[in-house]
């Protein structure tokens, strides 16, 4: 008997069957062919339709429970709608299968072309998306790729040390000093043509001479080697700015956005020296601050997990030490640590200041910088001329203020101003602190500005 595969059919007849007794699958199929024989005429005889492939294999799935049989009949058909409906109605006349009464009810006739059409649409969407993403780059992508290749071909050599550099070294007033040739290539790829490589941790004579003529920005990897290069350059040459790649990354693997972000966050060489002196930059790569000692020469334990890259607070800078714990007690200890003896002499000076009111120009500058910091969790430290002394993470803001102690005019950061930060800023003689919102009012010589004030 010829059979037709279900995938070649146009319709599928779904019917439910209930039998008052126990019968098998062959009994049901035999009843379908036997009791419809001669019913619909020669053109719609099921046996002949199956031989010609217009009716597919009849599937019967039955299950017997408690002496009764129920199940489903599936008949694929390649007939037209009318003929398929006639065949479906014909099998409903079967009222007896074997010795048992039965009832067959057609639940629905499925047009499988609809489901196939939906599959075609979904697959077409996938193919089109893949074509647009991978096989059809737009003109801008092609232009960027060609431009990047051309820029990378422009690498040159500079000076007697034949250092790898970009083509704009001679005519640029500012120069970016990086570690190696691969870093120069990556910067060229992203449009920075004024980079030059050191080719090692030792400072070549060419770089020393270049530092005397140009504004130098040192851009190093975010590892121990980068810190060593910063220290070496600060000790041997006159550089202007310092910046680093994110921790654990190298300049040669940075994307364009990461490069721009790193260069925007550069700090002055003076700030870098202060950071190295305070332990913010440590050449052992651990970012640890120097070990502190108290007036009894007892060494404080500064050990921590070397995998922890967060900068720990200096032991003498915690909020509990800013406000001596025995101030509210009836009996004070006979001796105080040296850092507590200095606190009373500093507090009155800060308290005697009168809070300043920001000028219109200052408010505009504050607003611009605050918008630039939104989402970065960073902080700008400004001098009286509103020049950026440095940019630090918010988590390190208090410790940085304490390490600098003086010379800070304003602090702008992406976060909420709390009591501890306001106390630290007031004690350091800061005039303005700008944040997203504030939990404390302006006090003493400190003026608090939030985003709502702009």
C-alpha cells in the first residue's frame, strides 16, 4: 500500500474516539476502512485514496483504562478542503468497533500549511538578521575599517632610539607616552596619531628630550609594570599628566571608548606624586597605603588579601577616630594618641570660616562637571581656579581628602553627601562639596550643593 508522508499533506484530520470495551489498534483501523467502504463512491474510497497517496498513513493512538478504550485518530490528507471534510465526516458514522460500541468525534481539521508558513517567516527573520549583522556591513563600517587599516600603516620611528610613534609627533604640542609598539598601533587605530612608545621600563634619552619640549601624558597599562614606569618617569623627567588603563588591562587591548575615558580621567604629575606618597599608587601593585604607627610605636597590622584591589582606608582616618570615642564619657583616658591631640586645633579654624556662596560661573562649572560624572561613581577634586587636581573613585574620596589635607577648593562627585564626608570636607577647609543629593545641610565654612540647586 502506498503511503504519503505527513510533510506532503495539506490537512490533518484530528478525531477523538471512545469505545465501550477493550479493543486494539488494528481493530480501529479495520473498522475505519471496512465501515466506510462504498459509502462515498469510488473517487473517495479510502483504500484507493491511500494507494494513490492522497490519504496518508492513518495513525491510531489508544489507551485502555477500567475496561474502556479511548484515544486519537490522525489522518493526513492532500485532498482539497471539501473532500477532506467529507472524509472527516465519514469516519464519524462508525458506531461499533469489534464487539464494542464506539463514538468518534472529529475535533478539528488542521491546515498544516499555516504552521509551515509561520516556520518559514521565523526562519526568514533569522536569516535576514544574520545577513544584516555579518554579511552586509554598512558604508560607515567599511569606511571605519579602511581608515583604521590606513592609520595603522602610518606608524613611524622617532629619534636616535628609533622609538615607534604616530605620524603627528613633530607637529603636536601634546604627546602620549605609552609602553610599547602595540600600544601605539592601537591608539593609531582609534585616531590618536601623537603617541610614542618607550619600549621598556627604562626611560630612553629620546623621551627625556621630548619631555622638555612637549606637554606629556603618560598612558600605561593597569598592572605593576605600569606603576613602575610612572615612578621612573616622575623621577627622571618632567611629565605633565598621568593616566592608566583599567586594572588588569593593557593599553593595546582597550576599545575606543575606554581610551577616551582614561585620557579624560588623567591627573597631573603633582597629583600622581601625592598619590604615590600616600600609597594610592604603590609599585608593588597592591594599592596598599603605608603602614601607620601610633605614638607608642605599636605597628598596626595592614595585611589583606592581595587579590582585593580596593584601596583600604588608612587606620588613622576612620570616622570613629575623627570623633574621639571618649568625648561623651565622664572620664577621659590619661593619654591620647598624637593624631587626637591635633584635632582640637584644626576644628576651630574650620568652624570659624563663613560659608561661601557660589558665583554664577562656579555654578555653571559645577553643573557641567556633575553631569560629566553621572553614572561613573567618580569624583573630581578642584583647586581655587576650578582646575581638576585629580579624579578618584567615590569609595576613595574621603581617604584622598585626608591625605591631601589642604589645597582643595571644591569636590564634585557622583553620589550622596553624608555626615562623615561633610565632616571630613569641613575639617580639610573645603569650600564647596557638590553631589547628587545630600543628607546634611551646609555647615560652618562648607557649602553643600546638590543637583536640585542647578
